[in-house]
C-alpha cells in the first residue's frame, strides 16, 4: 500500500518529465500567438459549482466526482473538468467588465474522475484547455478549433479527424428533445438501464452512451442538426465557412453531443485513430448559458479540454521523437578534499555562467567519476587533482575527441563557453 500510488494515478518520472515540458512549451507559445493568457484556478471548488455547471444527470456528476466534506462540513469536489472553475473566476473577478473577448488558457490542470482505469483513462489526469468569453460570433469558435489544431500540428501530430456538430440552444432543443424522446420510447427495451432513466431526465445523454446496444439504437435517432433554429443554423454555417477559409478539414458528425450539460450550439472533438477506442484527444464546445447559470451576467463562452496524457500516448504511437535535453555539459572530476572544494567553486561559477555543470557528490574514484560523466552525457570533463591545485590549472578533456587541454582556473569559464 505505502509504496503503491492510488489506483488510476500516475507519476511523471524525472526521465520522462521533459516530454511534458516540451508539449507545455508549444502550448504556451501557441496560446501567446492567439492572445490567450494563462489562468490558474484551485484544484477544488464548492461541489455546487459542478452540480450547477456540468449538470446533475451527467455521468461525471453522478458517478465520477471526488466529493468530500471538509472539517467544517462544506461539500468540496476535486475538479472533474476545467471550465466551471474558470467561469466561477470570470464572474468572481468581474472579468466581464473589461473589453471583450476575455481569452484564457490553463495548462496541466489536474482533473479527477472516478473512472475505471485503463490505457489512456486515469482517475487523475491533466488537461490543457482554453476558454474564450464575450463573443457569440462563429469566428471565435473557429479560432478555438484552430488553436487546438495548431498545437497538434506543431507537435507533429497528423491524421487527426476534426468532428463538429451543433446541439442547438434553448430555442430549438426542446422540439428536438420531444422527437428524440418519442424515438427512444419506441426503442426503450433495447436501452441500458441508465439510458432508460436518462431518457426522461436528459435524453441528449443517451446519444453519448458507450454501451453498444444503446449506440446501435441511437444511430437511427433523429439528429439535432435537423432541428436547429435559424440562429443556430446560421451560426453553424458561419463556423463551417471560417474553417473552410482557413483550410481546416472537418467532418460534421451529428452523433457528437459531449458528456457535459453546459454545451450549446457548437461542439467538437479531435479524434486520433491511433489510440483505439480512447481516441478523443480534445473535446470542446460553446456554452452560452453557463456564465449566467453560475450567477454572472449573460455572457457567451467557448472552449476545449485536451487530455495531456492522451496526447502523449498519441505522440508515442506515432513514433514522434521528443528531443531529450542534455543533463550535463561539463562534469568536474576531483580527487582529494582540496580539489573537491575547488571543484565545487568551479562548478558554481560554470552554472552562474549558464552552463550545465555537475560535480561529484559521492566520493567515488576518479575513474568512476569519468564513467559517470559519460553516462550523464557530459561533453567535457574538467579534471582536478592535487597537482592541478598546486599549479592553478585544470585538465579539460573533450569526451568525444578524447583530447585534453590544460586551462588556468580563471580561464575555465571562457574556455568552456567558447565551446572549444
Ligand atoms: P471520454 O469520452 O474519453 O471519456 P470525455 O468526453 O469524458 O472523454 P472531456 O470531459 O471532454 O472528455 O475531457 C477532455 C479530454 O480530456 C478528453 O478528450 C481526453 O483527452 C481527456 N480525458 C478525459 N477523461 C480522461 C481520463 N479519465 N483519463 C485521461 N484523459 C482523459
Ligand atoms: Mg469521460
């Protein structure tokens, strides 16, 4: 127990964290180019926020939330998604008072869901996401999608499918729900028990059910896209036109509804065919009612969440090589206490000059230090023994060329920086 991480959690080990840093850098760079700024919100929020935001008949709320009472008996929930916290912050900090739109991103946001762990599905995972508030125009929908695709393209990921759909609004959804309920009622016996219940409370959720029998029935169900009101239909056309003008390929997939209740109009998923059934790398959509639902002034919004672990799996399965930074450029090998002290100072000076430098902390032999230096990738080794201390010089060995030069202590930084 003690030495085993809880089920569904994963360490990012020192030997693999560079991969995370690599994708994080690309995400930050792309966000800066699109004028999205970072927001960081707490890991936990009042449970009520998610009940109201995500919807209390969704799987996330009913089955997957990590909810507990704190010592003062407040109900607290670990974030099961990234958007609700950002909306709460948008309202609490009165961001709507500034010139709109408000464009924000979050990176490495921990997300907790009590799910059945499997490849690419964890109980704690991390999301990169963006949220754009204050614009109802389809151009921002297209921008949000374009940002996600730019990140993926710059990571070298190809062969992903962009699926888009519109799930309507307050105006047109009720008519569609009626038609859907009518259809589902006729096929009720074939639905799973959850869906038989959902049918009455939240029929759209049935479309998102992962059970095969339900998927088969749902295939022939009426489609929201055929019930869109004039405004939703024009909005969807505007999105498609902009994707087209930006040469972004898409498929209209009327089956995409997303698992959270707050979506209106645009929903989309970016799907990889390389990681099997768990192919959704990124999912998002518009949430024009959410800010008001959570107590703010009516403000449209749109965003996406991208699973970082799943993205890393896609990179791996595509064989995309992430360059591993060198751990050490120069290793300072020393023999004896005097040399060790001098070596420590030389290492500090090299580091201060911006050079990746390392020295011995184990007291191992000179030969073992040289071997270790090779192991951690040092291109150069500085060798200091009693002789060198007496003369005020060090031997600098180029590991590749196997050449050695004598350099005065005070010239070491220059010599190493010169890259000779
Ligand atoms: P799925 O259909 O795979 O359950 P979802 O619709 O629940 O995904 P979202 O709520 O949209 O997912 O979350 C956005 C992204 O976060 C997903 O596209 C996926 O990449 C990632 N993700 C979601 N749940 C998990 C999980 N349990 N473990 C790892 N990544 C996840
Ligand atoms: Mg899910």
